[in-house]
């Protein structure tokens, strides 16, 4: 889970995020007990051209990593499925 630093951004466009994106995020990981532990920090250094950039943690994660809890995993699976449909991505390879 990524938690942004700074004040909430709210709803904005991609271009709006260039000026209001949080400067950093903390990265938390959970085990089977669903206790979250901070394991890292992500700092945003510069805005890149986002054309072709795709982030899909539902399809791209380490084999042993299982996002928890199950209700959140199922919600993310539906959300990322919708995102793939919205950008006309090819169906995932089984």
C-alpha cells in the first residue's frame, strides 16, 4: 500500500497532478495477519511523459505476493480490469 505525504490532492486531471502531486509516498507491506509495516519510501523527482506507461499490480507482482485482505484484492482486480478495458489493453495472458 502506498500512502501519500502532504495534504490530500482530491480529484484532479493528470496535468493537474504535475502541480499538486504529493512529493513522496510511504510503502507498507502486510503479511497474513494484515498488520501493515512500513518498508520503504517513494520520492517523486520529476514528471515524465506518461504515454505508454502502465502500472498493473494485479497482473505484475512477485509470484508469492498475495495482496491482502481478500476483499481489497477482489476490488483491485475489478478496478484494474476496468482500467485495462478503458485503455483498450489486450486481455491478460492466463
